[in-house]
C-alpha cells in the first residue's frame, strides 16, 4: 500500500473548526460520542432478530416459511452489519473497547467473513486514502470493471453499466468464497495485496466452515426440504444481500461526481485529507431518520469519513453543523436524493467504460 502525504488547504481549516464545534456540541449536551440508549436498543433489537429469524427458519414446516425466514434472517444480519459491526469496528458502538471488539468480531465473523482483514484495511486504507488507486484497498482491480483512468480500457467495458447489475448479485458470494480465500495466497481482486496473520488464517477458515454448517448443512440435516431447496435459499439470500450492500455503499464512492485523485511521484496529493473525503464521497438523504435507523448512517458517508469517532446515532443532530461549515469554508458537500446518486453511479460506469479519460462532472445542488 502506498502511503500518501497531503497538502494544507481550505479543508484543513474546515476540519479544525468541525472538530471544535462537534466537541462543543457533545460537551454542552454532556453526552458521549459513542452509542447511547438508542444504540443499545438497536444492538439488542438486531441481534434478537438474527436469532429469532434463524430459529423460525430452522424449525420451518413449509417451504414457503423456510424461504421467508431464511431471507428475513439474511436481511437482519445485513442490517446488523450496517448498524453494529461498522460502528464497533471504529470503536464507537459502545463506550467499552472490549465490548466494541467483541460486538465487531461476533457480528462479522459469524457472517463467514474475517473481521480482522476487513477492519484493519477499512480503517488503515479506505478511510485514509479514499478512492486513491494503490492506496485504498476498496478500489477494484477486476478485469470485468474499469473503475479508474489508470486501468486499461477494453472493448467490453462499454457494456459494464449493463452487466454490472447482474454481477452485483455475486458480490457477497464472491466475498465469502473467493475474496478472502485468495488473500491467503497473496492474491486479491483489489489494487492492494495484504498478508494475513496465521491466527487470523485459522479463524478465517474455521468461521467459514461454521457459516456453511449453520446456513447449509444444518438445515439440510434437520429439515425435510432437501438440499436443492436449502442451496437455493442460500443463493437467493446472497443475491439479496449483495444487491442491498452494493446499492447502499457502491453509490457513495463510485459516482460521476466524485474524484479518483492521483498523487505525484513523491506520493503527495494536491489536497488535504479532509478535502479528499469531501470530493470522494456522496451522501444521499443524509437527514433521513429511516435511513439512519436502517443503514446505520452509511448514507451520510462524507460525515462518517470525517468523524469516524462519532456513533451514527448522533449524525442527524450534528449534520447541520457539518453543512454550515462546509459552506463557510467553500467546500462542496455532495448531498442528494438516493435516486440521483444511483443514476450517477450508472453514469459513472458508462462513462468509465467508453472514455479513456473520464473526469467527474461539477456538482450542483
């Protein structure tokens, strides 16, 4: 991973004042930046729903009931990841470091994915160097997609905006079966290769086997529906999770409004870190109570990137401060309805697939 240096600009003063105002807000309210009673309720709620739907699924007496509860469980587990895993990874779901670590490990590993790999690279790569190829691990190096100008433009990329939706169905399956497994052999579909400690390799294998056990083997063994019914439910669940996951996160950093900054030969960017976050992130319906509750604040992505030490349950209250200061310091805050961000995502795919050089369009409210 290429470590980058930044340049001081208007984003530096914006970030300084933002932190001062946010600190003042929490001091005046006499509350912590971590989760509050609402967050505790959400933790109990989502974990309870995970257990409830799994219990109903594993005791189903009809195929319709089995499919229904299997998919509801998958949805609940995804919402658990959005609302609990993510904040716990940043150490802000609750006050206790121990409980944050435990919540993150349980909620992530039990999905069959490795908490260490995702957490380390999310915090030390994606958050630091958002959208910078060779530094942000979330920048894809997949031959089927062209996501940056440095990547070779091939004839079939002109159709990527069409076939993307079909390939997005496989996102979760790919993550579980291939993405982390290939990392064990020092290969990745990302622009960065990583090494996994031996103890995490062991946990990665164990939790994937455990996941297959309770999601496939146990239902086949306990229920009378046969292995084809169970495997179909497994696939449908991953298709659903994949579309929702990509639909929530893909539009934030893959848009024809955002930039993919390129550092100079000395690995220096011509902008500050706060400005990088503002020009590489799109927020949609950031002040929506519904999205804040269901997506865990993922729809307020620029806000989260700049204030990862604040739990998402506080976003709606500090959002006016964020907007005010961005305007004061002359920074563009790309905020829009979800439908507009989704359209922008597919315009980006089409543009990157047809033009060698594809520059972001100016954002206008």
